[in-house]
């Protein structure tokens, strides 16, 4: 049977399984799934809208029968890494976004079992309606993004469970032959037990389904952090670049002294904070299309933003908070300035007051205070869109109201997200590299360092560009990314995740792990039915 005939036959079988309206082809596929902030394009032959989890296994069987490749997505809002695009051309999208059931919740132990289409906002609404005292594992991607999708990409946040995959305790998946995967502990000891102990028994196999194409995950259990008695943040600034190295050592000390109390600590350079608080100064750029340092300094003064800003989260009882504040003050003495502690309520009050301040500086302070208040809602486990306006910083189109969608709205964004060991000199060398390479490629170096633990930061660097219709911005960001990838690797820093068009660069660096990945693929999916090309090499 020819490839065209095979696709036609498969579409007929899928329509019989899902219904005519849930099998998309042609322009309907491109307009819904083909847009991406990086400018990457893929040829997508069809899209399948799944309504029930038990439809996944038979639709996989159809793909296997006709030798077609599937690419599963949850909500497809993987902005900056490929959005809903597959790694390779010729795939059929399997959209799991309509699988929105919360299947089980243990109100005593705080473990939720849900489907891939459940978003941060949906879980927040569920917890609020039942007055369950637990936090949503929020991210900067916004309230309309999938919880399972983020965990399977090994995402993270700054709430008490920083590592979102570490909070995933068990999962169920459909394999390429249509069979169902369940963990050993789930089968031998029962689902209830598997939900509360992530490692299970025997080989740890749940991890095979993260950052891979070895199966389609249809449900997962996630342990939620209990809402503490008090939630607060500490904010501090660094007066100059020379303070960064000692600040890294002090942050490491805080994390070591206060495990379980400090959720995470962010260090953000001035340009990154300005990108969140100030409009893009389009009319004040230099001949290279960059913001001159003098303008950066001027805007920093207007918005009261020093060269580096630190943002840490605190959780615990009133007594624990008192002790934690004392430890933080001691640790940052002589390095951090403008150290303050704020609760979400206090931040909201300050933002309201700042709106009444007159003049240009007043407007700047009001903008900064409003951003801070929204950020504290995230710290308290309340999903919002605070971080998403960053994607629009160089977009000439206004954001508009309602749900933001950077891919739909033509934003230019590519993420460089390397792991950076928490060694002061190595961090400084990394920062210097990002600033140098970014400016060389006409990309503003916007740097955040987020602690994953007391040993390593994840650094998120948004390569933001204007979509000009001829691809110049896309090319500059792509070249900048590749230069940072190579220079960062030489410094001992490498991304914790790759975009859909970055798998070739990763594969070029692999040898033994590529062979191992190929052996896994040969055993689990020799015909490349599910997400071929994702991380396994070859």
C-alpha cells in the first residue's frame, strides 16, 4: 500500500473511532498546530482530537497498522521550545487537551491523579471549590498549560516542590503496540500505594516516559505541597556585577541552611527585570538594534532596578518564618542591599498604593510593584499570566485581553535553558558568556538563574526577537542559541531540555547514550510510531 493510500485508510479508521469532526486535515491542522514562536515549521499531515483516554490505544493501533507516526501533545503550549510542533515532518498530532478529568484526589496525603488536559487553572479551581489546602505546582507558562506536560518535560517552579517531575509519583501510558504500561508497584501493590511512592519496586521505568517518545501518557499522579501557615518572599538587590559571585555563595548557604523552608531563589539581571516591568524602548536603540547601556541604566533608575535582583520564597509557620528571616538577613549581610520580606497580601497593598505616586518615577515604581504582586500570587500557588508578557516585549502587536498565546500572536521567542553548577566563578563566567554572545547576535541578554537545589541553577534565557516576515529575527535567535549552546558546553553548562528543532545538535554530541536510546526504541517502538526523534538519538 502506498503512503498516500495508507494515510487515507488510517484517516477513515480514525474517523470511525473518533468522529468526523475530531479528525483534522489541511489548513485546519496548520492554523491550530503549525504556529510557533521560534519560526520553526513542520509538515503535519493530520490531527486527532481525543475525547476519552480509552480511545488512545486503538488510534495507536491504527497508526502502527499503516506505518504512520504520531506526535502526542497535552495543550501544545510549549512556547519557545516548539509549541505543538513535532520533531519531524509527516507526523499526525494526537491532541490530548480534551482529557480534562481529575481522576482521584487524596485530601489526606495531597496526591492528585489527573489527565494530560488538566491545566494549572483547572487544578486551582478544583482545590478552591473543595477548600483543599494544597498548592498548585505553577509555572511561568501560565494557567492554561498542562500539569502533566510540564512534569514530563521535567519542568520546575519556585513553590515548595521545585522539581515538578520529582513530584510525579506514578503514571499510565499507551505503548506503540497499543498495550498499556503500568508500573510494577501499581500492578503488584495497587494504584493507591503506587500514588504515594514514586520509586516503586524493580527497575525505575516511569522515567522512560519523560522527555521521550516511548509512550503516550494518559494519566499521572502528582504529589502536591500542602499550603503552609505563612507564605512570603525575600527580595534583595546587588549594586554591581562584582557582588554576583559572593551572592551565589550566600544563596547556596541559604538553601543548605533552610531546606524545606526556602522553595527556591531567583537571581535576575537588570535587563531581565526591565523586560518584565518596562515597555521595550523601540525608539532608543543603537545602530545594532540593541538597548544602549546608558538607556538600561536610566530605565533601571526610573524603575528602581539595580544590576541584579534576588527573589526567594519562604514557607512555614509563623515561628519558622521568624527564624528564616533571621537566617536570610545573616546570609546576605554585606552582599545584598534593599532586603525586604513581603507576603502576597502586603505586596498587593503596596502595588495599590504605588499607583497613586506621581510622575515618571512613580509610574515606574507602580509597574514594578504590580509585577511583584502578581509574582507573589504565583509563589502562593495561584496560577496567572504574570510571566507571559515577556514573550511580547518586542512584538509590535498589543497583547490584548484574555488568554495570552505567544505563538498565535506572532511573538518571537526561543529559550536557552542550561543547567549551571552553583559555583560562584562558573556562574560569573556563564553570565559573561551569555551577555557577550547575546549582544554579538543582536539579542538582549535577559538572564535568570533559578535554584533547583543547593548545587545547581537552571538558567532561563529568553532569546526574544521581532518577527519581521523575512526571517531575519528567527535566524539571529537560532544562531545565537547555537553559539550559546557551544560556548556554554565549554563552560560545563548544558540545557536541561531541548526544543523540537534542537534534537540534531543533541544527537551530534552523543555516542554511547545514542546507542542505548536506539536499543530502547528498537525494543519499544521499532517502527517509530510515537514521536520519532525525541531525545533517543539516531
